C-alpha cells in the first residue's frame, strides 16, 4: 500500500468580534489553542488541557520531497490517501513509513472534513470516522482514531447515507431513513432543540422526509440545509451567518424567508459566514471582517442575504468557505477574504475584499474546491492543486498554486480538507 501526506493544518484564527465566545485569542500573531466550552476543571481551577489532534496517518518527521521531478512511477490502488505540503514542494515520496493507504481498495463516494475530524462513505454504504472525538463528533462514544473506523451505529442499523457534513466539533449524516447529528451542541448546531453534546448519532426530529434534502453544509458551529427546495439554518449566529435578520442562535432548523421564492442550488458555510448559490445569483451573509463576503471593506457584518452581484453574469459551479471564500465558475476560479498563509492563491498573504480571479486556472476546468483555515485545494480536470501553509515551524506560505503531480494527478476524485489533515480519494 502507498500513502500520501497532503497538508498538515494549523489552529483556527480570527473571527467576527474578538469578544465572541468562539474566538480563539491570539498571542504573538498565532491563534491560541481554543478551550472547548464545558471542559472539566482541574484541581487548581484551570481547565483540563486538551490534547492536540493528531496529524492522522502522517510520519513523525516528513521525509525530503523529491526534487526536480514532475512525476514518480508508483503502483497505486483506489482508497483514501493523505498528502502534505512540505516547504515548497508537494510530498510524494515512497518511504515505507511515510505513505499509507488509509482505506485499502475502498471506493470512496463521499468525504467531509473539519478542524479535528473527518467522515467518509464507501460504495458499501459504510460510514467511517477518524480524528479526535472530544465532543462525540466521531459518533464512536468518545474514542479518537488515527485511521478510519466504521461508525458502529450506522453499521448495525444498516443505514444508507446520502449526505455527510463536518463542523468544527459536530457531524451531520443524512440517511435514507433519517437525519442524524452528533458531537458538540453548545450553539444548537445539532438541530435537536438542545445544547448538550451528543456522543452517538441521534435523529434530528425536524427532518421527517430525509429524501427531500438536497444538500448539507456545516460551518464551525452552524449548518445550512436545502430541504424540500427551501433553505434552513441552525446553530451559531453571532454575525448573522444564518441570514435570518438577527444574531440569535437557532437550536432547531429554521426556514430562511429570503429564499422562499428562490431556487437554491447549494450552500457553503464558512467559520462565521455563509454563501448561498441560487439558479440566478449568489448571496452572502455573516462576517465580512476580512473580506470573506466579497462586498468591499465598508460593511463588517450582514444579517440578511446580500446579492454578490459580481457573479450575476457568470455560471457559478461550486463554492467553499472558511475565513476566505473560493467560488468556481465556468470562466475561472475566484477567491476573496483572509489571505493569511497564502490561502487565496494570489502569491501574497493580503486580505482581498472583492472577488479576484486566480490567474493560474483561467484555462482549466475546476471540478471540486475545498478550503480550510490555512490552505486550499482545487481538483481540476488535469489534476490536484493545493496552496497555503506548509507544516514548517513557523508556518510559511507555499508558492501558490502548487500542483500535485503523479501519482495523484488525473486519479483524484474527491478531496476533503481539515485543520490537521487532508484526504484524497482515488479512483
């Protein structure tokens, strides 16, 4: 088996207001480790420190990247791999300990990742989880896993998953029989009407007809669901990211009236903002502190959907968001928002407040985009591209965009990014 390590990620950065409860404080320019709400206190009254999520499947010390080569001759099988940015090169060595196929010969149909965990679904409808399980986000009862393991609940109940989503510390799985949520519930992001953590998959009562769900997107602590052609939101709403006209959290799915008469195609949830793609336009709401709404510098927060007119004359294909936003169109790929670590792909680390084309992809066909705090990945018809922070200390931007050459190019079919690990499913 062969394995690729593809981007270790960093701690989470700035949010809408520095005083908000989910804002990790910064020290010396670096995001501080965020204390989970409700953490147990030790003998001295301080909170029990949380262990840093493991860099899943990666070597203790990354080997030197191959130099001067655009490809490498390897026999690879389908499965789930990891790839890693090391310095200025994309790691694809064949070191025995550095490369491991996480799911040998499995045909992966869906991937979802967030800050500390990932979910995957294979062609046999098995739902796998890996990462940390501090709040039950793996659905395994509190056990963390460095390699993918089947979630017992979905196996024993013979569920057929249709959509999956990962928030920072919660998960959503849409099955043919019901919608299930598990993990952290502090802000209502589980949609069950409560704010308690849930350690095992539990039904979300609101969605009585799961077959009517068309898409699910999870932000750090909020969720958008297209259900019966209408858009619903629940969870954290400190900057108006639910686009309901206020900043009150919602503990159960709530219909967003603005989209009642509009044909919603899909949505992308960032850390504290949202992007909604409709048949006729793209809309944004939430925090614009770093330009992630693409509407200029004047407005800091938007609590009602605002049309992103830049894309009115374009055919929008897909979008992904965190503290920055990347939107794929038929004529190219555009990015805006926080530029830290070089995540925007414009060869610098400046924030961008209006949509700007990433010139490297003018003549390419984008298939899928995935972003997180410290790097971005784009799957095109000619291969996989990644850019942003490498795993060096201190983290430094890589020269964007960097193409992963063979063996990944032309064989990757799905990507999923998180803060600490990134997944690539091969054909």
